[in-house]
C-alpha cells in the first residue's frame, strides 16, 4: 500500500492515537494525581475537535477514523465514570447506568446506521426532526452538549480532591457542576432516543429480511 493510501497514518487517525495515549495516562493517575489526570483527560477530549477538522480539511475522513473516534470517546468517558464510581461509592449505580446507556445506545445506533445504509424511506431519520437536525448539523450545539456532559463528570471528579478557585467565596467547580448537570441529563436523554430509534430501525431490517426469506422459500 502506498504511503498516501495508508489510512492508519492519516493525520486525524494520528491525533486519535495521541488521544488514546493521553487517556491511558489519565487512567493511571486518576486516583493518585488528579492534576496530571485532569490535564491528560481534558487534552484528550479537546483533541476530538481537531481530528474532525483535519478529516474534513485534508479529505481524510475514513470509516476506521470514525470508529476510532467513537471508541476513544466511549472508552475515555467510561474510564472516568469507573473512577467516579470508586470515589463516590454511594452513587455507583448512577455511574453504572450512565456507562450502560452511553455504550449501548451509541453502539446500536452506529451499528444500525451501518446496516440500513439509508436505502429505505421506512427508516426513522432523527435528523429530520428540527431539534435533532440542529443537534446534528450545528457543530457549536454538538460541542456545547459534549462539553457540558464532560464538564459535569470532570468537575465532579475534581471536587473530590479540591474545591478549586473561588469567586465571591463560591467554588467555581461547584458552579460548573451544577450548570452542566442539566446538560448531562439532556445528552443522556438524546442517547436513549438514539437507542430507541436504532432499535426500531433494526426491527425494520429484521422484518424486511424475514419477508425476503419467506419469498425465497415459496
């Protein structure tokens, strides 16, 4: 394979590898050095903006890169949530459910999108909904939702170790945590909607395949 065709060395994918390394370093220090862990985790999440930018700029968007990006996002958040479950054992069930929703809904939605191939009008397309269309098409809205979701969990993590800087005697981290909490809830709701719609689309695929199988057997 020629160098220019080696998708594993495309710039967006190189950024993806860097994100994985930073996330792993963050995992190592999450219970022992919150400063190193936070910087590595935040930088890993922040680089998510650039892999997409370079994929569009350099025309290096690939299915491998899209999957790498999704898996890095899901694994990074899961690593943080596992740590939060350890730090806040009383809320372990909440973090467990958050992990389950995040992974399952994104996985089934991505899988159903790949299978359906947008070939039938019977499939439900959430992007046709005005609210979801804004969510998908406006990168600022998507960034705000993702940043708010990460901001809640990251600030909750930091609050275990420190109150952080104060403004008029109020912890800025607590303010971020409170303000980002509803964003996290909305994003969780969107994830559940993803999972529900993907399930309906998979059922559509199943029915179509069963009809085709019956037609062949007759």
